[in-house]
C-alpha cells in the first residue's frame, strides 16, 4: 500500500443528497435514479493519481503536514509563488515552494 489522499465523501453524503434534491436535472431520472442511487452508496473517494500525466493535486504542505494549502487557480499559485506560471504540468510546478502562513518555512507540493 502507498499513502493516498481521500475526500471524505461519507461524511458529506447527507448534504450531497440534499443538494441533489434541490438540483434541476435533465432528464429527471438522472436525479431520482442514477445520481441519487450513486450518492446513497458513495464511499470516500481516493483522488491520488500515481502517474506523471494528469492533473496534479494542488496541495502544498509543511514538512509536518500540519499546514495544508489548496491552490484554487493559476492566479493564486502565481500570487504565492511570486512569478508567472505558464504551464501546470507536474514538471513545471513540482519545484514551486510557497511561504507558510503559520511560520512553518516553505511549503512543498505533495507528490501526486
């Protein structure tokens, strides 16, 4: 086994179902059958991808993992990095470090 990142879907299941019930779906059976059925059985979701290509997970962490920053856009990453980002493939962003907001030195992007 290797360390992986998960989204705690099971903790959010009831809220997801409630939001699904308020969403207008076309065609309607998707809301009532397919998506609703999927939500009622949804499990925690592993978002880790152990490969080179694909969308890198935009998390920068302190060495003790007590500070985790999720970058939401290229503009936000540029702000933290202090430079222009022309490409967000792994080999362009893996070496970018951003300053800690909690005095923990520089944050590094996770390996995935």
